[in-house]
C-alpha cells in the first residue's frame, strides 16, 4: 500500500469553491485502478493550506492516476484557485 500526500495552497477566499471541486476530484478517483481511500485535511493555522491523503495499492496505480486524463480534467478547475503548484509526497510504511 502507498500513501500520497498532496498539498495545495489556495488563494484567500477560495476555500468554499475549492471544497466543491475537491469532492469532484475524489469522485473521479474512486474508480481508478488501485484506489483505496482518500481523506481531506486543512491546516489548523492556515485555512488556505489543504492536504489530500490518498491511499493506492501500488506506485504504478498512483502514476497511472496522476497522469490520467480523468485527473487532469478534474484538477483543471482547481488550478486557478491555487497560489502555487500542488506538491506531492509519496509515502510508504517505515
């Protein structure tokens, strides 16, 4: 199992708009090969900083989803809400 931590920094005032689009990205990911689960978090000190923690079966599954047309289409509307590109950390158990 693999965990993928995605950090997104939003422009101020875009939090509720982001929530709507974030749910659509998760809905698009559910049928992806190897998808296990997803959780959304926000920084307790900065509501403009959001995290998504996605669990996938394998690195190949994640890479396929990351490069998929479905992810690109779902992520497109979020791009204008972000102050910087998303950062992605790929995690495994120690």
